[in-house]
């Protein structure tokens, strides 16, 4: 008979049995957890590929791309899969259009990459060989979204590039970071942010949308973005070209034989510019430039204001703005023939010059020896000429 005081109280034998059962259950759970964790670790383990040859390309639809300086004779690519459907990705390596290429294949026409953010979406055409972009048409439409249904997978890629190679990386969605690469490099992106540091060699960046930041580039530089800001600091080469459909451009410590900046609707701000030929064209943004050394300058803006600080003598300066004001600061040694024409704006000339003709909206004259040429034209903006302390 069971005593009322001990009813419902487990005996020592039952307590031991319960403890053993609990340990067995805990062990099974731990084993299951380790197996699950092992699969997750396996999915995140980097796969390593080697690409021989001097001209190499890497294609990936979604993820992060890191391009770094490498040693040895070949380009090394490390691929780390992500997302719950990561195992469905396929990596192909082989010759494509005359160069050795690694392509990460996504077996679905709708890819979910949560790194884009909820509700984001973009569409790209992918050809049958897994390539996209690179100036060639064709291919099937693939949608990449930050949420919703589809193949939930992406790949983070690390590329190690030996010195002297030629590399092109293609990333439809994500981030691309380049560090200490001494090679000719193309970064081609769709909805992609790009950041580079300490590169040497030809650097080309072409993205549909996303910010671009270049810090320390030695060699010719070409940046083209449909929409997104561009920041370039410490670049030196024969040719520097920056083109953005809508987005601001800022730069400092730029040295080139030719520097061209074109933006549809963004402001342009440049400092410490050394360029034999400087061209800036903006549809509706302002222009602010401090030039350490230039000889041939052309600035054109539809409705933004222009400010140009010349620190040395020049051969030619042409400034054209539809409705924005112009401020030109000149050095004491400047020599130029000058012509200013404003449709309805005033002219304030606070520099020493020989005046040939002057009216409210028109001025011609000569500064110094008159060997150079300065022409300023505005539709309705005012013009101010001043010395270095003005």
C-alpha cells in the first residue's frame, strides 16, 4: 500500500531511471545539434579553385566579392556558399570567350538574397554558360530579390590576384571590395556598391546603381555608374574618367593628363587637381574645384553654380552655365584674354585688368600678359572674378 505522504514521490530506482533517460535524450539532442551545426559549417566552408592564364573572369549573381593581392602564378578563388538552398549552387570553371572563367550557377529564375533588404528586387539576363553583363546581350531573365519565394542562396567570393594579371569580376547584387591589387581590373556590377583601396594598374568600375569609393589608385581610372555617388581620393594616371547618371562626385589629390567628369544631376566637388586637361559637365548640379595645376579647363552645367580656384597660370578656361552663378579665383601670375557674357546676371570683377569693353552683363579685357584665354558664359547667373585672397 502506498503511504499518503509518499504518493507521487519518485523512488530512488525511478529517479535513476529518469536521469538515464534524460541523459540519453540530451545526448540525442546534442548529436542532432552537432549534425545540424556540422551541415551549417560545411555549407559555410570555403571551396578553393585555381584559375590559370593571364586573363581571368569571375561571375556571381549575389553576395560579397573581395578582391585581394595574391602570390603564386595563378588566380585563386574561394567560394563560400550561403542561404538555406546553398547546396543547390554549382561552380563551373573553364574557358569562356577566350579566357578562363569561374561561374557560380543558380538553378532558378528567382533568387532570394536577404542581403539586399526586404522588398528589394532587380532583374538581370543570364546566359546559358552562366555569364552576364560584359557588354554582350542574350540570356534568360533572372530576378534577384531580398525577400519572398525562390532559391534562397548566395555566394561570398574571395579572389586572390597575383601581380600583372588581367581580371574581370561580375557581381549582379551585393558588395565588391578591392584591396592592394596590382593588376588590370574590371569590376562590373548591377545593384552593387564598390570600394577600392591601394590599387595599381588599369582600374575600371561599371555599375548600374550603387555608390563607388576609390582610395589610392595608381594607373588609368574609369568609373561609370547609372545612379550613385562617386568618391575618388588619391588617384594618379594618364586618364581619369568619372561618369554618373545621377549622383554627386567628390575627389581630392587627383593627378592626370586628362580628367573628365560627367554627371547628369549631381554636384561635383574636386580639390588639389593636377590635370593638363580638365572637363566637367553636370546637367543640374553645382561645380566646386580647387585646381593645383591645370592648363586647359572646361566646365559646363545646366543650372548649377560654378566655383573654380586656379592656383597656377592656365592656357584656356571655358565655363558655361545655364542659370547658375560663377566664381573664379585667379592667381597673381595669371595672364589671359578674358570674355564674360551673362544673359541677365551681373559681373563683379575684383581683379586687376585692362578693360576693353564693359556693360552690365558683358565684359572683355586682358589680365597680365594676356597669353591665356578665359571665357565665361551664363544664361542668367552672376559672375564674380577675384584674386587669391578674395
